[in-house]
């Protein structure tokens, strides 16, 4: 199986999750390409992968700008190649898990849902079955935003994602790859 672990992280929260995903995949004896999105003009062919994990932090209810820029350019690229067609027929055995890290200081998980849905659209248009949408709480960074880690709707989220959160991610990875 060709597996891609594609993520963007500006604070380190999503990177913790991405690295735990990578570890879980390798522990299962599978090979994985882990790529950190850094700019919208990255060259890649995601259609070479059977299973994709894609994640980002949440910034104003959306994924990070490098994610949005890269995904827009990939949609244009695949549309021009005829890979995106009406009704988005499924590609046999093509699966994706979309995840995010979020603080949700105002409305909790509701702030994160649009980011995951945004990212999932690229894969849905390409015919991937979305087999998971994962929401992982992450503390606020940098220092000027740290008060939000204790004053928001989610309560005290300092230290998140915690080791328990990351162990949960490992179990989820094992579950989706075994099915």
C-alpha cells in the first residue's frame, strides 16, 4: 500500500499528531511518505497514493494558508487532467483520513469542522473515500495566545495534544489501516 502522510503545522501541535501517525504506520510494517506542507507550489502527485492522511491546524475555522493554496493548485491541476469529473466516481481502494488540531476557544469543535470539511473536498472530488475525520485538541501558541489555553470553552487545554491524545491517534491509525 502506498501511504501519504501530508500535514501543515505552524505551532507543532499538528506535527505531533503527524509524527505519531507516521510511527503507527511504520509499527504496522507499512511504508509511508510523510510530507510537511510548506508552500502552495509543492510538486506532488497524490494520485500515486492508495491511502492519505491529511492534516492541519485550524486558523479562523480554516486550515492553514499553505494547505488552502496547495489544495487549490491541486484541484486546478487535476481538473485540467480530467481527473475531477461530475459525480466524483470512487477510485477503488483509495482512502483518506482528514484531521486537524484546534483550540476552539469560542465554540469548541464547531470551529474545527469547516477546516476538515474544506480539506476533505479535494479527496472527495478525486474519488477517495473519506474513512475518518479526526479532531484533536491542541494548546495555543505563541505566548501572547497562551491565555486562550485556559479560558476557552474547552477548559484547560495546556499540554494538548497530550500523550493520551497521541495514543488514541495511534489506535485510530491501526484501526483504519486494518479494515
